[in-house]
C-alpha cells in the first residue's frame, strides 16, 4: 500500500472491465444459451432418447438378474479377457465382498453407467483419434478442445448439461463421457503416429491402400497405446460417476455424496471400496486383454 501511494492508480489497480459491461456480457450469453435450449430442446431430447433406452435396459438387466448369474457372467468375461486365474479369483472375491456389505444393487447401477460411458467413449474417441493421426490440421483443431475438456473442473461440466437436458441419468452419462473421452482420442492419435515409418513404407511397397494400412498395420501396432486409452477412459468414468451423482445418477456415487453430506465415514469408505474394486477389475482385465491382443497380432504379422 505504501508503494501505491507514490504510483499512479493505473499501476496499482488492474484495469479490469467494469462490472456493468461484464454483467451485460454474461446476460447475453446466458439468454442466448437458454433461447437455444428452448428452441431445440425437443430435438435434443429425441436425439439422446436411444441412450436413455440403452442405459435403462442395461441397468435393468444388471439389477434384475439373479446375482449368481451376473457374477458367473462377469467372472467368465474377466477370464476370457485376461486368461489369468489370479485376476479372475480376485474379481470373484471383490464382487462377493461388495455384495456382503449390501452394495450389490448400487454397484450394478454404477457398472451399467460405466459400461455405457466406456462404449460411447470408444465409439467417439477412436474415429476422432484416427482422423487426428491422419491430418495435422485436424489435430491442431481438436487438441485445444481436448485441453479444455481435460483441464476444466469436472463440476463445470454439469452446468451446461443440466441447462440442456435437465436432471437425470442421461445428463449424467453425457457429462461422464465429456470428461472421459479425451484420453481415448489422444492415445489413439498417439499410438497411430508412433507406428514406425519404415513399416508404413513397406506396406506402401506392397501396394496397401490407406484402409489396409490402417486395419492391418497401424491399428495392430498401436493397440497397446489404444488399450491404455480405454483403460484411462474407464478410470475417469468411475471418477466422474461420483460427481455426476449430483444431477441424478444413482449407484455408488450417490451414496458417497450422501456420506459426505452427513459425515458418515463408514458408508463413504465402503462405497469407495466398491468403486476401487470395480476400477481394479476393469484395469487388470483391460491390461491383460491388451497384452494378449498384442501377442496375437505379433504372431500374425511375425
């Protein structure tokens, strides 16, 4: 303050835009956004309706089916994916522990949400990653968008999603996908770009088309990096499910938020343990599956 008494006000007080102008700018943006939602809300709801059906169907299938049947199918999928007995036994023990503490249904709801979000992220992320790998211009355009998506606080995603879609499972699903899809895009792009140029030159020498190079050379060689992207997408989906519970997504995330609000340490710990268990199952299975696919592709191309 003593220094500022000898300096011009311009050097001590930052020349910010006046509050009236900022209020007008905010009001214009908010009114425009709300007008867009009013004009196209019905069309947007119609577009996302299949997501609602798919999520509801999967959730009902997980929750309504006999627990022993779901557990057997889950163990079978883990074993087929990993071909690892320890991972399979760990999956069985983790799911049994989750059921014993009364969190089976909530875990099934969360499992359905994460499954749908991961599938959507893969369907969106891999094609965009391929386009980025094939074009520097596309990469230059998409990278800043991904930077914003990855650095924006997760709670901020909920504001536009709620304004457009309201409260419910689909808005939560969309928020989770927005948060989880960047690693899928980035690592697909990175994996394809890291393919050895000499291998691509050899494929060109044999007369391979662009599609043949992508299908038979680039994608198999980029598979470990792509699987790492899927793994990261799953982890980020599980992390975002808790935040998305604020706008109507049920399951374990809702229980964690209730535990925070009511300061129930045990409830929060048990639900957190269930989330950790699911995360480890997905992580170990996807990693083992990626290693198996890589070995298989090496045998084919070797």
